[in-house]
């Protein structure tokens, strides 16, 4: 299963717009179309950035199916399907397959903090539930557990449709460790916009991005510049988006990026509890970063 060409680029971790009636589907549709127009390679509905933990199963399935329809095969649809219940995660990947997704992004179980043996049991069960390509998702800052490179390698060897990992541990050396353990056909994606360039320099193919919700053209240009060997342009684009990337994580994702999109009148900044609106001091910092980013693009 060679998915390297499909994942050489930017995948957008889509926010889920809300209004007083629930999901704001027209705003979601506009967001997806903007991503496709910018040339992203993939769309990730129902992930962490999409507030998956607060979506009902019906809402999640509807968003995945809608993304598939809107994409019309113009981008790879990698649907979020994680849970801290192995049974629920298996149900989620089956639902994503039924909705027409091209693959599933499956985060490590959060709160439970399983051992590496527990992670293997979890992903073995999820892999048995679907034939769709599965991308592992390691984000220890949220989940309290990291997928060891050796664990990823064993899972990849047993289940060839476990094809890669979204690495969001914040350590560049993880990319080298994963490459050494899992081999050259294992797809590596940065899960952190600010680390996209250093991760690609070590072998990652692209980034699953939060920033691209707001600035898809710049993220696409950064990754494209790196892959065509124009490293000076890639570095300049990294410098341009760096302060923005930091500001979009000044509070828990996706609160800042939704506020940024609201300031641009693309959608309401509404988030579901237990998330709260952006604090005034954080909003001031965010606005300054957005103004700096806009000025750099003039």
C-alpha cells in the first residue's frame, strides 16, 4: 500500500463550525471549498480540531459523508475515528468506511493511558474492523501516551493497511526513530504546523495542519517549495507562518483558529463545552499575529 504520493502535501484538520442549531453546514461547505481551491492534498473531518469528542455519532457520520461528497475525489478524505474505547473506535472506522472515507486517522486512547501492549491490542482490533488505510495518531500532550516506534513497526508489519503516523509529540528526533523502526514505505506526517519544515527535512512527507484552515495557500506553498528543492522559499514561508502557528495554539485547539476564522467572517467562533471562548488577553495576542501575518503577505 503505497500512499506516499497521496500524502506528499498538506492535509487540513478541518474545524467544525457551529451555530445556534448545531453544525453550520453552509460554513463547513465554504471552508472545504476554500481548501480544495488552495490545492490541499487531504481533508480531515471529525478530528481533534473538529471537536470530535463533542460530536454525536450521527453528526460525525454526516460530516464525513459531506466531506466525501464535497471533495468529489479532489482530495484524500482521512476521517477521524479515534476513541478511548476500543469497541467505539472499531465502530467509528466502520462508520467512516460506510460514509465513503478514503482512510481513517485513529488517535491513541486518551484518559486510559494504556501500555504499549494495550495500544497494540487496540489497533489490532481497529485494523480488523476495516480494510481502509489507517494512519496512527500519536499526540501524548492530549492523550498521555506515545506510540513507541517499535510498536508502530509491529503494527505496520501485521497490518499493511496501517500505513503511517501523524506525529504530534513535538520532538524532531521521533521522525528519525520512526523511519529507522518502520522503514521507508511508512508515511510520516507532522502534526504540528510549526514543525512541518524540520520534520520534512528528516523525512516527513507533509503536515496535517490547523493553520491551513486559515492560510491554506501559504501552507500548500511551503510544502510544495520543500519538495521541489526550493528550500530558501520553504524557509521564508515557515518564517511567515511561524508566529501565526504559535498564536493559533495560544489556548486549546481549535478555540484560537475558530476565533481567527470568525474575525474574517467565515463562521462563528462558537465552540462546544467544555471548551470556552478565547480569553480577552489571548484574543489580543491572536489579533496581533493575524495583523502581522496579513502585513507580511502584502
